[in-house]
């Protein structure tokens, strides 16, 4: 199985979410990136962590 870079994963998810009648931002990240940048105020990761909703999480 090929592991896609985050930006390719986000693009691949778009068709699955296209029918949702709301605005959406797709953020694909890693636990390491969240640990490094997730709590920096002003970043998209911080906003996603404080205001976003997890739709899918693989543990």
C-alpha cells in the first residue's frame, strides 16, 4: 500500500465530501506534526484542534 503525502490525501478525500452542503477544510497531518506545531496560536492546526471536528481517525 502506497502512503500518500498529506496534500495528496486531502485531494483524494474531496470527492467523498463534495455532497456535504457546508464549507469544509480538509487537514491531513501526523501526530508528530501536531506535537510540533499544533498549539502555535495562529496556525491552521491550532484552529483545527480548538474549533474543528474529527471526522475520521486511524489509531
